[in-house]
């Protein structure tokens, strides 16, 4: 999957490092502070320092860093103290390193739903996929929006207005007469029918179009979803303050009471039918926070590179601490070491031209909640000014499936999804400095694991921000109490963290911002 590097990219890289400008043979100018040798600072990222930090961060003392729990509070303070020690200021203008992320733990809501005179029972006929606040309302129309898709090649929303209305959609995406998919033009599905992704893609689209409530018909997985959520008991979500639209998965009986031929009918239309919904949310608020530190760029301060990792893990279960040394203690301490390296560069007068945001997000294990809050609700810096996100989630171990192969590797996911330049830069930087085997196994869009959608980078990627997800793969200790710091391979952690640093250095100091040339593909 490696691509041939363009002459421009290679030239750019060679010109961005180890260069001293001269005006003539007799007159010399001091080396530009943005042309320093990045290896000076990359070499400060060491296995010993990573080990020291991780043995503390993934210790029993931090109680598995459960979102909102005491151990997670210890974790965010640990991060804050390190940023302060490095002299890196908070990203927020008020000097607070913490971005409060309002979450809530849901329990079974009180729901009464009637359509066309028929009452439907919660869990038996429908299940809530997010809480929309306490409210009661009636409508005499439901908008059927087919698959609920709005894409350059196909749209269900072209001729209907769903603002303030109840919308019914179904799972999947349309096919051509020859069996190929309309959107891809091939046998490959798109994001609109991917099991993991379509839940959020179709929800976010309906919400953006102003829908009051969304009814999602997906009969193949209805019972599975009911079993998983159990009426929402214990599920955590961003607290919407009653502003989120209502989002239900509905069963076959309910959907066909509105559109009798819904399985065959793809044509959006207005259905004249009476519906009454009464919803009372039962939830407990959770206090948690992202941690954000910031180095301002010397020449292009409004352009921001994000380096992210999630700070949370699974907490304590049945008396056992889930330390999460690899997931994602490894990524967290890597971000700290990278931050320290950039701080040393700035102290030496070699700070980055573009700004760098070091973003440690909460609630990843609960559904990418901290990064979603940042991207969808309260970005500290405008998303349009965000150049790229380099996301680090599990980089301290070796995938058992790679036994007998080069251990000095890393899985890269997403580098070529949105920006050709980002992928080429990543390859060139690695070749020049670290020589790690870049494995693209999980970058395939048909990867059954769907890792591209399963870590915090995705909340940037869905907003057309180029990303790279650095990942060592899963192992027997994944999400187990046995994921402890003694099992981390610190030489690999060092090499991988340095690769991220070099990539960030190039993105921050190159003359032109990388171009997004694959958005919507």
C-alpha cells in the first residue's frame, strides 16, 4: 500500500531540516529557528522516561481510570502537572487545562408512544439510542426518508424538508439493477450501510437537517441492540440538555404501521399519520474532562496540529483493576513525551511554525465521547483551522499475529483517506528518520474490525480533517486486567512515539498546509 513519493514532498522534507541559510559566500545569517535538526528533540523521547511515566499512570493507584471516577481525576491531574512542568500552557484562554465534558449515565426512560391509535411498548417495539430530554408532543405527519442518506451520488433528502419533524429511515443503502451499490458504483458498501458507522452517520445527518425525532428501522439487529443496551441501563452519553433529537430503533411492526412496504419502498414521502410521544429521561450526571495543552505557532498560529490519545480505561471490575497500560496508557505517555520534546524545541528558539494542541480525551471506552464533544460540541479551536489529527491508541505491544515478522512495526490507519500529502509525508518522514515497518493491514476499507471508526481520530476524520491512527493491534491482554506496564515493549514505544513526533514536526513546519484532496470519497 505504499505509494511512490512525489518529488515535491521529498524536496520539502529535505529542505525543512538541517539547513542554514546564507546570502552570499561572505555573509551568513543565523540558522532559522524552524530549520533545526528535529532529531535533537526526538532523541529526548526515551524508553526510560516513557517507562517511568507509564508505571505511574497505569498503576493500581489510578484505579483503571474509569470515566468520571476518582482514578480518572487522578489521571487528569497527572497530565496537567506534566504540562505545567514542561512549561506548556493550557489550550483554553482562561488558563484551565481541563475541558469539562458533560456526560450522563442512562437508566431506562419512561416512554409512551402511540402511532395511528396503536400503543407501542418500550424494548418490545422500540429502544432509545439517545436521550432527547423530557417532553411530550404530538404530530400528524411522519416524513419517510428512505435510507436516510445525503451523498453526492444519491440523496433521500432532495425533495423533503424534515426540520422540526419526525423522520423514519431504514438501514442499508440503494443498489443498481446489476446488484452494485449506487454510491460506490461497485460491489463495495459505503459508510451508509456499515454496521458501526451508519448508526451515527444517519443520526448526525437527520439532526443537522433539523429532525425532531428519528425512527430507525434495522430489523436484522433489533434484538441484538435491545440486549446490548438493556433499556439504556448503564450507558453513558453526552448530556444534551434536552436539545438532542429523539432517536429510536424500531421493530418491524412499528415501521410497517407507518410504511407498510418499507422493505421494498425507497421513495421518500410524507405519511399522514397521528403520533404522540411522551419521554421522561432517567439519568445520572457524570463529571469528566478532556485535558488540552497548547504550543502556539511562531508563524501560522491559527493553523493547528492535534496530537491526541485517550486518557480513560475500564476502571475496576469485580475487585480487579484494569490498568490499561497499552490501552491507552502507552498513547498517553507518548503524547506527554512528544509534548516535552516540542517544549524543549521552543525553549531553544526552534518552536513550531504552526500551533500544536496536545489533546488527552476522556470517555473513549464509552463511545469516543470526549473527542466527539470536542469535535461536535465545543472545539477549542475552529475545525476549519485544524490541519490534521495524529491519534495514538495502543503503541506499546506487539500483535501476536505478527509473530516471526519484524517487531519494529506500527499499524497505520487513515493516513491516505483524506489527504494524499499526509500519507506521503508520513512515509517520507519514516524513511528519513525512524525506518519502522508501516503496516497498512487495517487500513483496508473492508477490514472486518473497522478500526478506522473505533478510536478518537474518527471524530476528526468525519469532519474532513486528515488523520493518522497509530496502533499496534490487539492482544490477549486487550481490555483485561492483565494489560499491565511490565508487558510493554519500551523500545518499540520509544520508536513509535518518535515517529509521531517527526510527523508532527514536518506538518507544523512545512511551508504550505497539507491539502484535503479526498473528502467525500
